[in-house]
């Protein structure tokens, strides 16, 4: 029987960057359609690519964590990770990197999320390197 480890499966999923961007974009459309209503798919893809760049800048690497990070960008704010408490958790080396996204929900009070939402900065959707994913 062939056995594929989670790491191998993650590698296969992430190997095709365009496909992964499309997957995350479709996930956003399905899970939060009201947030992207009327947004052309190409624009959504660009936003997702910028979000993935931003997530990877925090060291996130698994498909689940990358997708969760980008989803939060749409739900809360594209610059949610700039909130001091959120940034501390994302950069906390005492928390294993693969557990940091979950830690955001267990270690932060609702007020941190509310403050992050109020600090919404649309410029955070733009990433200089995003076009590397789309060419």
C-alpha cells in the first residue's frame, strides 16, 4: 500500500503555485462570498497572491496555515498582522511555527481582532512580488 505523509501531500499541493492561488481564491469565494461579491476572479487571485506572500513573510508554510492567514485578511483586514498583539504571536519563537495560527485564536482577546479590523489598510493588498506568482 502506498503511503503519503502530510509533508509530502503539502509539498504536492504547494508545488503548483498557480493552482494553489486558485484553490485559495475559490475557498474565499465559497466561505465568504459576501466579501468578494462582484470582484473579478483575476483581482481576487492577485489579492490572494499578495496575501500568500505576506503569510510566507511570517514563516507560514502549510496549506492550512497559508489559507487561514489569507482568509483572515479578507475577514478582518489585509494588514491584521500589523496589530502589535497579533504580530507578537506570529513572531513568537516559543510557539512552533505550525501552531501559530491556532495560537492567534487561543491567546488573543476579541479586542485585538476588533482593533485590527478598525486599522484596515487597503494598501496591504499590494505586494511587489505578487506578479511572480502569476506569470
